């Protein structure tokens, strides 16, 4: 069973995926679409590259890997570095199929062919100001970026791309989840909906 979690940068997709995985247990695997970023083009500074545009992702490999997992095959997922902005040469992450695979990312439902793959999908809806604050906290700590560069990138790329490409995906999701990982009632509804779509209404 393939579950898609989509939403803007800083919306809380990872938190939602982790909380659902905790409820499901050992039968669940989480995949981040961030691993499928393309390499930063030669001669382009990271500050001038739009990481929130569809062109920043390798959709061909992403979709191919999701299809293989759904067919019960193991895939070698790329390992992407947010320090070098490139895939780590010679390093892949083996992902084995499991009963439930949760895939989170900003473009999980961007293409028709991808939407057809997912058995269930969730759009995480979070206010813009909260998403920006979370992005600042994450990028300063995890990616060692200055607050000036984060805000500039948000204004130039993140906000426009969200309106043009990310937010429209909520109309293709099965459920819209306000508040993300802090919405206990919504998460419980999603968990029960996932449980009901399994073959026996229970985990094996």
C-alpha cells in the first residue's frame, strides 16, 4: 500500500509520516522525496537555484522506484547531500518493500501518473508564517544557512512555487489535514482510513 503525504516546505509532512508510521508499526517504511533531487547544475550557485520547482526533481527515477516497490521489489534510493547539493557518488539507500510505504514530499501528487500509484493521499495544510518559521529553524540548524539567505530564497522561489505548483495538489488528495502532526483527531481519522483499506482491516 502506497501512501502519499504532500504539502509545502515546513508544513510538517515528516512529522505526519513519522506519527502514522509509529501507529502502523513494523509493517511501515517512510520515504522522503528529497532523496530524488537532481544535482545542482554546473556553474549555478545554490542561492540561485529553485529547489521548490518540479525541474529540481528526478521524477523518472522517483516514479520508477515507487512502481517497483509497489510490485514488491527492492530499490536503491539515491542519497542526496544538502551540504554539497548533489547526490553522494557511489552511495545508495536500499529500500525493501513493506505492507505500507509512506512517501512524503512537496511534489508527491504533481503528476497524473504518480497520483495513480498512491492508494491514499494526504495534503498537510499549515499557515504560511508557520511554514517559514519552521524552514528558518531547520535550515539554520541542519543545513548551516544564514537567516538572510533563507528569507531571500523564500521570497524568490519558495513562496511563488508553493502557489503555482504545491498548493494545487491539495485538490487531488483524499484528505486535507490542517495543523499537520499536531492534529491528533485528524491523524486518528487518517490512520483508521488507512487501516480500512488494507485487505483484512488489520496489519499482518
